């Protein structure tokens, strides 16, 4: 059922129509969604998708990101539909979901840019100034290779903190360990990634160019 609705969301996310401010009989529709009613979910999705897209685009300044936010938000609503029974104001609930998810997307992008700049700075001593163009896909492959080579706990800490933008405390809750341990895993992960790039220095005159040109 989840797969069916994921396909449904991806197929229809681009078909936006402007609606009035409130869904008719919304409380009953939300109640039906909470019990697994697919038709009710379709009505809610069709009504609110424009709002989610517009709000996501306003926050992220990106139509591509907004389209992904639409998919993520409605999939999350469907997967956690049982919780809707306790929601008193769905409009406010949805507003909060979109805002928080959009801010997480922005935080993730900012972290990726920040890490790209830090890594580029740290690798300067291993490269000489040159006009040689580094292939983007190969650079990304090298970084992914370094991440995949990390021990499982370090890899998870890196992905949660650097790629998903979680704070140490949030990552600690996800990993069921202390924030201090997460910080230690992050330090070791970054050290190993730097060493991986250093070990490939002879093959790469310029090891790193910002991932987002």
C-alpha cells in the first residue's frame, strides 16, 4: 500500500490547482485518513498540494526542492496517518510540517556547502594551483567511497549530522548513544575521510572542487 501511494504522490505532485482556504468537511476526511481511507487521502492531497509546494518553494527558493517536499510531506502523512486522530487543527499541523521539513532541507544544503569549503581548504596543502578541470562525478565518487569505508557507527553519525543536518543531540537520540559519543564518531569520520583524500593525492592534482558549482 505504501508503494502504491508513493507512486501516486510522485505521479500527481506536478498537477497543482488553486483551491479555497479550507477543505470541506475536513475533520471527517482527516478522521477517515487516520483509519486508512485512500479516497480521503486523495481528496486531502489534491486540496493541499499547492499550498505545500508554494510554501516549500518560498522557503527553499527552489522549485525542484519544493516538488520533493510535496512528495516527502504527503508520504510522511500517510505513513503516520494513525497520529492524525489527535490533530485538532490540520492546517496548522501541515504548516508546521512543511516549515520544519523545508528548514531541514535548507540546513542540509548549507551543511553540504560548508563541508565542501572546509574540505577544500584542508586539502590545499596536498595540491598545487592548476587550471586542470576535475571531473565532478569522479570527485563525488571518491567522497562516497570514503564515506562507505567508514565503520558503521561513524558512517551513521556522518550521515545524520553532515548529510541530514541533525545536531549531535538529535543524532544521539536516533543512534541511541550519547551526544559526546556522536561527536567522537564525527571527529573520527572526518579524519578518515581526509586521510582517504590524502591517500589519493598522487592521482589527483586537485582533489576537491566544491560539489555545487
